[in-house]
C-alpha cells in the first residue's frame, strides 16, 4: 500500500495505467501567485506556481534497480511504482524574458527556500532565472498547498505474501531536556517512519550511559529491564501509560545527564529511494516535455537550456547520493543536472536505506560516511572496499554534471568531509576530476554567519564558544554566477581552494598539529572532532552505494578512520581555503568547531557548530589576560586604515570572481556602519555620510 496514494481519484489511476513509459504522467497547478518585490529589472514580474506531479517508475529498468526494496513496492495497473510529489516553481510572467537557466533547489527537510539571495532577495529574478523545487524525502507526506514545505507520497514495502516487512532499528535519546519545573520527562517520541512491529517490549533492549567517546565507547552503561519501559504515552497517565506506537515511556523518566539507546523491531518501511527517481523525473519533465499525458502544458516548455542543482546541507548530501547512485541519468538516458553545487554537505546520509531517517545527520551509528566521499575512483584499502567514486556511474553513462563543492568547518569537524580530500588513509591528496571544483570557506560555521564588523562578546563559560559571524553567502553568490558561465559558455571558474595534505594545511585534529594558540579561558580542539567510524551494518548493506538493509543493530565499530582538520595561524584562524573579507581583516578567532559544554557528550563537536573568540580591544587588556593574539588597537590604528585595507581586499575578491561588485559595495557600507556604531576604532574623519556614497570597488 501507499501512504496516501490509495485515496487518489480513479481518473488519476486510469491515467497512470495508460502510460507507456515510466515518467511524470500528470501535473496539477494548484495555485498561481505574484512574487513580491517586483518588477525585477528588465525581466519584469515573477510568479509562483504550486502544484503536484504524479509519476510512475519502472521497477524493471536498470536505472531504478538500486532503489532499496523496489521489488517489495506495490504496482499500479500499469505494472509501475507510483508516487505523487509536490512542487513549487518561480518563473518570469513573461517567459520570453527568462534567461534559459533553471536553478533546481533540493528542499532541505521539505522546506522551501530561495538559494543565493541572503542580503539580496531579487538576485535570481533580476537575472531571469527559473527556480524549481520538488519533494523527495519519503517520510514527509503531502502537505497543504499553502505551507512553506513540500511533501511526497511513496509506497510502503510489503512482503510478497502481504505480511509486513520487519527489521531491527536503533533509536537514541541524548541529554533529554527536563520538563517545565525541572521534572524529568517521562515520554519521548519515536520517528513516524519507525513504527514498532509490536507494542510488547519483550525482545527489545534499552540501555543508558553516563558518557560516550567520539569513537562510540560508552561508560556507566546500565541495562533497563523491559518491564520498566513501554511503547506508550505517559505524559498525562502514570506508567505504564496509554499504549502508543509513536512514543516510548520510561518508568521514572529520562535523566537529562544520561544518553539512552533503544533497539526494537520496526515494521512497514517506506521505499525511500523512490524519492531519488521522483526528483530525477520531475526535473526531466519540466526541462524536456511540452505537456503531460492529459494535455496540461508545461509552463516552462522549450525555455530551459541548462539546469543547475543546488543542495544545502542535508539536501547537498542527498545530491551526492543521487550522483553516486546514478540518478543524474533519466530514463531516456539524458543528463538531469548540467551543474551541481553541493553546499555545506560533508558526507552523504540515509536516503536509500530501509527504515532510514533522511533528516538525521552524523551521530553515532548513522550511515553516510561508509562509501565514497571522494569524486574520482579511489580504492578504500583501509576498509577493504574496491575502487569507487561519487562520479563512477555518471562517468560510465556520460551524464556527469559540472560540480562545485562548497563547505565550511563543521563539514570537516562534524560531518567528516576530510576523507573526501585525503581518503580513508589520510595520507594523500585525492585528485579532483576536471569537472569538479572545491571551495572551503575558511573559519566558517555551517552555512556561514551573519557577517558584521563589530567585536561581539564571549560567553562566561570557558567550555563554550560564542557564535561564529564569519559569512559565506556573498562568495557563494559569486560562485553561482561562475557556475552559470561554466555550464553555458565553458568559462573556467575560480580555481579550487581547500586544505591539503601536500602543503601541510590538512593535519591531525590536535592542538599541536594544528598550531593552536594558548588562548586563556578558551576550549581547545583536542578530542573534539567527530571521526569516521568503520561500521559493520550486516550483509544486506551496500557500502559503496550507501544503500540497502541494515541488519546488524547497533552496528559493530571495526575501526576509527583518520579524520583530519585545517591548520591555523598564530591567531587560531585557518590558513587554507576561500577567505571572506571579515576573515582577511579579523576581529577575533573564527573557529570551525565548537565543543559541547556539558552532558554525556561533553567536549565533543556540537552538531554543525562553530565558534568565535574575539580579540582584546587594547594591548593592556590583552597583557592582563595573557592572550597571545595582538589586540584590535595593535592591529588597526584607526577606522580609516581598516577601511582602506577592506577596499583593497574587496577589489581582490571581485578580481578573483569571489565577490560581485554590488556585494563589495554592500560590505563596505556595512563595515562603516558597524564600526561607527560600535566605536571600536577611532573614526579619524570618517562620517556616516560615507555610507551613502561608498562605491563598488
């Protein structure tokens, strides 16, 4: 059965049955609304179309064979596997003014977003680019057509005799917050995609632990008797509560100082890999088809000349998985994405695995770093796996796109990106194919900070770091323009910039190897990094594909793979990669990591976190604290000197195609505004009137 497809009108089912090939067979346009802020330059007005694409895939097509449990998915009357995926389409009202570029944004956890537009919301519309988004994450159902999210209906796997598919899963609850008033919470939610096969706790296990190392070694482990927990809701009813397959109740409640690990059999997995095929086919429809099988016109027909895919964080990891599993080739053998920007995506994830949770990231036992994180073929001798790369399949079918891989610190410190640079031995620079560029945003957090040119403050807790303001957005915007030029006219983009083994800028994750300065009352990077662990998931898991069935639960950890990090300078700032204007004129140390301050995971890298340690304002303040980093007044004599240096560095960024002229002018105006407001540096004649006259470099 399907999540909701059984409720579709008969007419839709008949239309599906008539399709001769697997593809999108019908679209509906549910709403059309003007895009605010227009008209947009010479392109004019934009509109937003919301709708649903109804499609089917051929389970016998070799291009779909990698979909886990596809053989257990129900068939429609046409012998195909059906799905329904919501989409959102931003387009010029007058398609004659469109640029010919379709930017496809892979929704992150179903959420709609407009890439590359931070600080400049009309950027894409002035260019005339089309923006398409469609649902792919199988555990997020169809939603309201007015919601800021998209959902998809995919099949549920069933055995051939109609019985439920059952497999073991592990669920973790770490440092559960206390309820209001300080009482321990009695009840925790279970994922909707992991329904217990039975409400009986016999045959399940629940343990607690006081500590856990990055390598998964626990201490203070206690086994909790099955009689002391239940699949139930105890929020308003005492233990054992009201039976509930969506919740776990623990007698006495969950201690916030502990972590808990539950293993239980789950039933009715979604065939999540259908989302891969749905994305592929929705893009192919809007790019190539004039109309659907009912005669509904494609609103973009004959206007799309190039497709560029953008994935942010989770959705960038999904893009890597799509490429690895061969889904950049549609069922007619055509290329899907001409260009791809996998942004802030260090590893892959759980996207085509039975009972996977696609929204999870890089915590213990989660797949995602088990196969290739490198682009070209590389033999993973450390884990005994044959040569493979993310582009192996698309190379064979001649459907590889041009690729920009952009990311910052947490993609190395938390989501294990260094093995994509140096392999699982950690001893060499893996070659980048000619169609790949890699840009590491030095000293930035996940997605970058909000920018700004003021000193900020550091927290009182020496185990914590302040939020990192170092931005990525305007560099990525310039790289998007370079990507379009690369795809459409083959103009080479800026050269790759990232830390490497060969020049000593990618090193072990220790203070000594990094050259970390002794900053008083600040945490150190030792023991922080989230390493790659070599898991044994059982014989049904396909490691190089990042797909299949996990039967070893929890998985055995066979070894720890070397996980490296960028080297830093005497200020603690990273020396390799693409550097923002703020990084080039620092007001503090912008760490690419931030440890957890307390609890059972204390000292480890917080989920996708980065930090900031401001410089002392004066030399006297620096000497009093013992800070080895020069103070603000020792670095920059006055605001005029800082402004002149910023202008020079902005010119360099524009020259190197890492900043657009409009963004350079915007950054210089913000610099003056922040500095004049804070009084951090003597202004020496610079006045607020300059904010209105600052030209582009």
